[in-house]
């Protein structure tokens, strides 16, 4: 495709038209902010209900997990308000640094990370456990958004619309597979693909990537036994209720005992050391 000077800068490079105009920031969306705060409040209350038995069993104060999460929630609100005031140019300027930092942390996980439940996914930084895959999600969103703005008008080409994005996703996926972390791999791939689609990448590229992705998932499942076991447990939890399907069965007992309306706040039973990760993955 022949790109005209309208799409290219004077130096022959892709022009960054996102910097041409300064967009005036609108007022804060108060209803949306209130919804976020409401969900956050419900979340910390549910955490208190779900976690006090585990905290007491671990020799800590019953409110240990609640207090920690409440502090993190306050810090999160402060960070949210700060980020909402930063100009868009700030995110463009530092987006690649965030992505590079996330990749560096992912590279450190196999070396300095600690293992839990058969996977090595966490780093301990200043006494706080950090999952680099979560930072990678933010890095992908920021970096892809910046590249899409920069390559605007050339996103339908292979050189600009596929290569840089595929390289970023490929590096992150390889590092996640080493942990291994199947769910984060799938989420990051879907987020990246969604941004590329919104950026204007041709649909047939997604069809080809989908075919390759299905093959990759099948290889991943066959190569890493834990992924295969989790799928088997999901399809037939009664097959092994004492091991791979134990968590799923306990969650079914938990939901089933409460029925449609639940047992009431603080009255759940499976949190009394029956349901693993009752205040974490299975807080629902």
C-alpha cells in the first residue's frame, strides 16, 4: 500500500498524530466513582467475613487480612486519584518503561521468585508479594495504546500492525509459560488482541492467530500436567475429590449450602479451613 505524506512525517516515519492536539480533561465521573467505592467497600467487608477463621488458625489477629486489604484499598484509591490527574502525555512517555519493567520482573521470577501450589509466580519486594503478571497486563495496555496511536494509519500493514505487537506478546507469553501461569497468559493475549482489533488490524490475522492459539493451548496442556489436571477436574470434579478437584468440590458445597440467597453475612461454613484460598481466589 502506498502511504502518502498525509500518513508519514517529513522524515519518512509514521507520524504521531495523537500528540498534535491537547484534549481538555473532562470533570470526574462521580456516579462511576461512587460505584467503584461501593464495590470496594463490599469487597473488604466480604474479605473480613471470609478470612477471620484462616487468620486465627495461622496465629494472627482475626482481622489481619482485613486490615492489610483495607490499607491496600486506601492506597489504591490514592493511586487512582493521582493517575486520574496525570496528563495523557505522561502515559505515552512512560508506557514503554512500564512494559520493560514488567518484562524484567517476569524474567526475575524463575530466578528469585518463590513457589506456591506448584507454580513460581511471585516476587517478594519489601515484604510485599508482587505478581509481575499483573504489572504486565498494565504494561501491555499502555504500550499497545501508545503504539496504536503512533502507527495510526498503518495498522493494517504487517510491519506496523503485527510485528511489534506480536514480539511483545511473544516475549511475555514465553516468560509466563515458564512460571507456568495459564490464566494470565490467556488474559494478556485476549487483551492484546482486543487492542489490536480496535486499532484497525485486519480480521484475518485474528483467525490465523486463533488457529495457532488453539494448537498452542493443546501443547501447553499436554506439556504441563497441572493444566490438564485442572481441566479434568473442571469437567468431572467427582473423578478425584481428594486431590485435583478438592477445591472445586468445596466451592460447590459452599455455594450449594447457601442456595440462592446465601446463609447470611459471616455465616458461611466452608471458610472454616475446608475451602482452600477462601479469602483469595474463592472469595465468591
